[in-house]
C-alpha cells in the first residue's frame, strides 16, 4: 500500500509507511509480521473512508494513522472531487494478500482496476471532507478527478480498509481518515505608474506567481494580456523573468517569452522549459516574478490581466489597472465670462513648489508651453489620475496623491491678469476639471523719452508740458492787449 503519503493517505518514505503499518499490525495480531503468522481476523460490516484534502493530520509526526483530525483542526479544503476503485483479487484476511497490498504501488494498482467499476465518487461536503460509506473490506485506489482553480490535484494513492488502530491494541479502525496533500498556485499582478505623468511615460507591470509545492510539475506558463490602448515598450525579449532569491534564469534555456494574441488582445506568454521547471522546484517557497514596461496612448482606465497555468491546476488570474485622464484651463475676461481669451500661455507642474520656482514643468511631445485656443481653452489630454496610483486609490494628502498646478507665462497683447497658480486634479477619463484664469485689459502706459531714464523721462515730459502752457499763456495775453488797443482807437 505504500508511497501512500507521497500524496495522500500516508506521508513519509515508503519504508517508513510500511514500518508504521506493520508496527500497528503487531498490536492486533501479536507479532511483528503477518508473513510469519496466521491469517488475520478482520471486523465484519461496512467500512468508511473519509478524505480530508489539503490539510495536515494531527499530530503531524504520525502520518497515515487513519485517525480523525483533532478537535478544532481543519477538516479539508473545498472544491475537490475524488473517486475510488477497489483492487480486485485481494483478500486482506490472507497474509499473502496483505503483503501484496503493502507492497503494491499506485501505478500497478491503476492497471489492475482499469476495467473495474467505480466504488464511489464524492465531492467535498459542507465541512470540506469527502466521505465514502458502505465500503467492503479491501485495498482501494483513490484518484482525485477535479480540483478548484489554482489547486494541483493530488496524485493517486492507496488505502486499506480497515486499518489497525494505532492507539488501542487488538482493535481495528473501520472508519479510516486520510489526508491527501494538495498544492496550490496563485498569481498577483501589480502596476507601477506613480512616476508617470502623461501619456507615453513608462508604466511597469509585474506579476508574482506562486510555485506549487510538488516534486514533479508537467508545465508552467504565464500570460500577460494587455488592455487595448496599452502599448508594449520594446519587444517581448525585454521582459524580465526571475525566481525570487534564486540564481538568474537564462532566456531560451530556462524559458521563452513570445508576443501573441489572446482574446483579440496583445499578450506576452512566458513558457518554462523542463530545465526551467527543475529550477522552479528547487525552492517552492520562492515566487516567479515577470515584469515588462508599457505606455498608454490616450486617456482611459486600462486593466491588464495575468493568467497562470501550472500543471493541471487550471488557470488562476489577477488584474491591475492604470488610469489617465484630461485637465482643462479656461481664460476669460474679468466680469465677462463669455469673452474667452486666445493666446494665453501656461505651464503645468506636478508640485506647487516647482510652479512657484518655475522649475521642472511637465514636458509634452511639443514642449512645455500650453496656449489657449480661440475658445479660451487649453486641454491637456492625458495625465495620470491624481487619486489613483500604483493600482490603488489614493487619498488627498497621501504620498502618491498628486495635484496639478498651472502657472501663467504670458497673456496676449493688451491683456494682463493675476500672477496666480491654479491648482486642480484629474479624477476622470471623460469629465475633466477646468481651472479658470481671469484677465483684464491693460492700462496704457506713456512710453519714456528715448535716451532718458524712466524718472528723467517723466520729469522732461512735465517740463515740456509746462513750457507749452507758458507759451500758450503768452499768446493769449498778447492777443488781449492788441484787442484792447484797437478798442481805444
């Protein structure tokens, strides 16, 4: 019956499992091996097999005892399905058949039951155990036929019904509890866009993939499925693939990455070779990290997906999202909001300090300067959301929350305005916030006399105006004198 807790009923080495069984049997029959004794006397009546998938028996240092889980211990993991078949031609009461059962391997048993009817099929119940009742005495091959997504099915194992009771001499367990070991996988997708400002800036996606705790694995494959509008930077060969805490992998020898299409979308598929899988199983507590760089080309909310296929575990998935949206600046005449001003220049910043110092403005494809159009508007089409960064919502005041700051650079001729910094946020891909700036007509200024300082120019102009007034006054006085003389004559 052995190799049993390579995956299931009895853990440990084959020799250890057999020794434990024979030791328990000695309590029942009174000697060390049935090979040298009389036939066994087994209890009559139906037998019961209870399977507890994915949990450890207690105590863990006594595997394969057939005993139930301890009080308060977990009883299983949901979603597993098993079938059992009784090995034909064995009468466990006969010592020769008992010994055959002890030495039998699951592969040999599978051949013997190929044409036999299924003795029972069961799925995990409300307590997450699988119970097979009304069974005959015998040796049974237990095969897991289905497992939940992310779980690798336990390999077939053998169990005897009944088993010697390891805690009570001379007694048998007619209800036998077994604990098939299951391995699970999972994947987590993350996105790093905290440093991105506008469309075209790098957005990095990274998936952490669990390695199943198994000794053999038939395949290991990961797909990154890109949202429409997310564009790959570089090529598939630029994808980074590594096992955390382990020596570097070699592209081609250990894995391959190819660009393909999945569900009508661009995808990167990473497939591990046999040599690469061997490296995965060196340390199943490590994880496989796969990263690549992309950019978005327009405002929107973009959700990428990762899909992990490990052996027969079925696909497990995860998603992550990056978000970009527009921001607007509107300039109009003070007191006349319908009079929209064309030709006002602004620059955009990601911090108020930079805006005040006029340092590090946001750079766009055609530079940093932004100018209002005929409708008085500047539309910045694509900025990273203020309240969403690295795949998570961010509250105002948190480290990764980002406001945007618009600072006027110049106004069109004949207009002036306040030297203010406008503050706003981006929180929608379709409904932008509008920052408003007001201007008014500039007051005419008399130009200074060339060659003089501004003060000197003002003084010379005053003196010139005084001279003009004196001349005009003299002309008026002379004219009055002539008119007076003409009257006297």
